[in-house]
């Protein structure tokens, strides 16, 4: 189920989270054993340190631009671009400027 968003109403994902100075803000929209859907707002110079996830993670930049490290590769994504961070591969995100993203993680079936 999707939560924390008005149903049957037109909305923009980027308006669902707001920037806060010196913080990474997140809003969980759905989370269960199969999928996690979260909107994020990263203030400038904030990020998530290198980590791994057991599921494939699809990142879509909603506003601004982000630096994303996957394994040993560095990618710079801008608004409306997406990338998949493969399961069990270390990745990190950094905000050279403020950015918002939608993160969808699909976990393997057990």
C-alpha cells in the first residue's frame, strides 16, 4: 500500500519533500518485504556514505543534480535522469547542490 500521499489526487513527487539546511530528508511512501518507495531531499554537501542493499535500487532525480558512486564508477545525474544501483554493490550519493530523488528498491523473493 502507498501511504503519506493523498490518493486520487494529482501531485508532483518533488513537492512531497522539502529541503532542510544541513539534512537529508526522507518520506517513506511504501515499504514491505518486496519493495521500498521513498522520496528524498538532500541539502547541498549532504549525502549517504557508501553502503550496500540486498535489492536493486532505482534512483530517479526529480530536481537538481546528484553525484552517485556505484562500485568504482562515478555518475552525475540531473533532473529526469535515472540509474539502477545493483543489489549487493556498494554505492554512495552526494549533493554538490540541492537535489531531490525518488528511490525504489526491489528486494529479491525469498
